[in-house]
């Protein structure tokens, strides 16, 4: 059994689908933060069989976790302060996603101006549909 | 400061006021002849367009203003690799208002986000063409009195035809509108128009292939050109381009007060023999385009509010 110690302040992202933690690591841009990150892959889970877990030691206001709602709203977010869980955040679909997914429409302005922010807007919450802010093309993953 | 990216940027009440202003301009040309003296319109056209650009320029000149701009990407700094956002920042230093056409969808929106002058979307790829929609709505109101209680046939290239997308978006806000979407399978309206606009608003519509089947039911027939520049493949274009041709024979199937609109230019989709039919309204539509663009320029410059 592998042991990873607890964190003093930060987040524990639990119940990540097995194998998806590295993608989330990049989507949350954790590689750009000066903080300690532990990625646990293929941990045993009664609910899921196997799961990934990410522990991030950082100030609790340092990360924008909205994007997690888009990636998988079943992920559990525990907020840690002074070594104890002070909050369990519920995830919602973000109204807007910036620079996480890219428009695939070859006629979109983003196809020729690569420095533009890739912005997707939630246009249909019920069906979880995001559309490119510029060309309105539906994002299909 | 307001921009115009989509016909939905104006409420139906604002559209009514804009059209009232266009009526007033049409009836009192002298009153508006010098109202924009000293103001400049920049026409930034990254792809060829004769009539939209000339319509904008005529509109500004009719208002006593002046115009500057470019008519293809080759003759602009885009050929040197300048971004749309940089271009509009520079244009903002030279002009008071900008009409932008661009082959890439969303380019005018990018411009509006970085502009210090009002930006009008004069057509972006196969996406939106709001001033054509304003022209279409204004023509429908002029001919029919208002925009409610109508069956509208849209025929031809409904996939890439941005005028069609913009018009559907605008018309669904009026009461008791029905659409007959007439196109070959390959050129049907995109699913975002079907799902997010028609179905979401509970609008009655049918999709059919034969124009003749629709003719007796229509109050408006909106013909479109199959646009060569939207196809990646020449073969597909050649197969589709003469799919629909409106003739006098087909016009005989229509109601006596049905009106034919077309955003122009036409190629073969309306036979010239139909031009003599009093129900052919497409040249009147082109004239209305100047009046409604005059009203739009005045409104966005806040010279006269709609």
C-alpha cells in the first residue's frame, strides 16, 4: 500500500476516473504553479473499482476549479485548511471555458489566428452543449 | 457604444424603430443628406463583395459622410499577417464606424472586442450576415405590413448560406411563423439552427427537397445562390449549383401575393423571365438595403437613435 501524506492547505480531488488525472493536471495548469502535487493513479475504490486522486498543496484561492465541472462533475473536491477538510465543493458546468478545448471548425477565425483565446460558452445546460464564442460551432469532444 | 454582430443584437422593438427610421429616410432624403458630414465609414472587406460594400458606401455617402477601406485581403495588411484585432485598433484611429466582412467565422466579433468604434458584421464566412437580414426584414415589412403570421420558404444552399441562418434567427421572434426548408440533403440547415433556434423556440418547420411541393403554401420565397466559395470541393459545387431554378412555370403554383426575395447576386437559381413578375421583389430589396444601412449607421453613431 502506497502512502501519501496529508496536506496542510489545498485540495484533494477524489473520484477521478482512472487514467484521467494527468489530463486534469494539464487542464488545471498545475504544471505552471509553484506547489506540491501528488497524483495517485489506479487507487482501489469501492464505488468505482479504480480511481485517480490528485492532491494539491496550495492556497485555496489559487486554483480555478470551474473547469472540473466541465471535465467531470462527479469528481469530489475536498478543500483542506489546517490539515482538515473545511469544505466539499459541488461542481457545476462552467458558463464559459477558456483555453481548455479548441474549436475544430476550419472556417472559424481561431483556425488562422492562433493567439486568440479559445472560448466556449455553455448554450444548453440540460444537454451540456458548449459552442465556440466566435463561430458558434458545437464542441464535440 | 454598440456593435452589430447578429440580428438578435436588436430587440424586435429596436428593429421596429430602426425600420421606422429607414422609412423616414426613404421619404425625406434631403433631411438626412448632410447628417453625417465629417464622419467616416471604414469598409474592411477581407473577401470580395460588390453589393454589400457598395451598399454600405452608398449609405454613408447618402448621409453626407465619407468612406475609406479595402476590398480584399490581398490589398490589406492581412496579407502581411496582421491580426484582425491589430487591424481594427488601427482602423479605429482613422474612422468613426467600421463595416467588416471576413471569410472566417467570428472575425468581426474579434474586431468588436478590440475596437473603440462601432463594428458592423458585414458577413463572416457561412455564419452571420445581419445587415442582409435587416434588409430582408425591412423588405418583408414593407411588402407585407409586418413579420407575423407567415409561411416562409427558404430554398437552395441552407447549409453555407449565412443570410438564411441570420434570417431564421431573426424571424423566430415573431408570432406564428412557419418555415419550409427546401434544399438537397447535402445543403440542409446546420443542426445548430435546427436544434438551438427552431426546436428550442417551438417553431413549426418542414424540410423538403422539391420546390414545387412548397410553392402553393408560401407567403415569402427566399431563394439563395449555391456559393462556390464555401465549397472545399469543386465537384460538389458543380453537382449542386443548378439544383433549383425558379421559373414562371413554378411561379404559377404560388399565391397571387407571394413575394420572391433573393439576397443577390443570383446565378441561375431565378430565371430572368421571373424578373417581370410583380411578385419578384429582389431588386426592391437591394434598394431597401441602402435605406436600412443608412438607418443603422445613424443609430450606431448615435446621430439619430432608433
